[in-house]
């Protein structure tokens, strides 16, 4: 992997303040088009392996890197990965690669008063640890592949909600908490958000599905949501960094235990690059 420039200071500062930030031009138009073609092919298929259909009409797949190699460049995106490492640490791997198609039309079972659809990421964590005690554990990179318009149902965010100690209140009869925003992005940008940031899918009235790819990176001591990338990891063309992100174990070549060895690829890359020390405060 070539060494990209260090993460922009304003991107890191915005993330710390709001719980999300935008990375402009994270995708080239050519890569975005190839990703969209692969996504549409999967969605049009009859494949049920890792299919993720929801009651509100969403369609998609978990573990989409296992299903089509076209998605693999997002694993080590030079525009995104350095910022993720800066905000977490080199001791990370991929938790989930989620393809989501949000249909166009009125809201169905969510995004209505009384069922507003706002949530934190990493389902179950807040229930287990409690709202005020949940730390930053993972960062998701969201890419929107279909044309972006004000009515296409982009993910909405509640800025600063990652720092709250109790669940935000959605007023009676409303579907959004006060202060909720829709980011101003294009289909070549990426949005980074952390697991504590309150977010929800917008309402898509654009007349076409909104197709997005969301890759979630977290600490290696967290269990991935996706099925193991067992077959993908056999590809001899994978780089060591890709191997780590896909679940490289803490082992010596002979199979014996080597504590921390599975994080060595990103650790070495990070230490040898033009980075500031990993100093983002974990709250």
C-alpha cells in the first residue's frame, strides 16, 4: 500500500466534536461506477448467503467483500484508513462490510412517529454496557454509490450525540431529534461515524433505490459481524495490511501463539509513515 498523506487535522477535529466527519473525494468516479455495478448485480441476484432484508423494505448483504472482489479496494482506502487508524489504533480489523439498498417510497415500519429508527451502531453494546458507559469502539465508513440528491434518503446524524450520557429525546409526533442533520455530500465522498453517534436512514423519495456500502472497522478484540473471510484470505495477492483487516490471527508461521502479531502489518506501516503519533483521545 502506498503511503498517503496524514489525516487532515480538520477532519479529526470535526470527528471529535460531532462524532462523524466527511472525507471528500474518497472515491474516484471510475471506482464508484464499478462498485455500483457490482452492487446492483448482487442485489438483482437470487443469492441468499448473507442476504440482509429488513421489514422496512431494505435489501442488502453482510460480508459483501466475500461475495465480489470489486469491493476489496475499500478495505485499505488510502483516503480513509489513515483517519480510522488515527482515531482508533493500529490494532483493528474489519467488523462488517454492509451493502444496503434503501427503496424509494414512503416510510414503512420505521421512520414514523413512535418508531423513528434512530440508533447507535454495534447493536447490543449499549444495552450491555449502558448508554453513558459505552466507549468509542468502532468507526464506520459509508459510501453512497447512487446519485445523491436532497430527497434520496442519505443517512442522517445527530451531531455531538457520541458524547451524550443519556438517550436523545425525539419529540412526540416527530421522527427526528432536535438538531438532526443530513450531511452535504456527493457520491464520491465518504462519511465516517463512530459507534456511539446517533444516526438513521433518511426517507428516500428520489424514485430510485439509494445504494450504499458501509465498512465498519473496530478493535481486534471485537468479534466481526460478518462471516469469516476464510476463502478471501487464501488469495496470495492480498497485502499484509489486507490480511490483518480480514482477520490475521496472533500466530507465528509454525502456528504457535504470538501475542499481538496479527496487528503487526498496520502497526509497522503506521510507525514508518508520515503520521503524528496516535493521540486521538478515546472517550
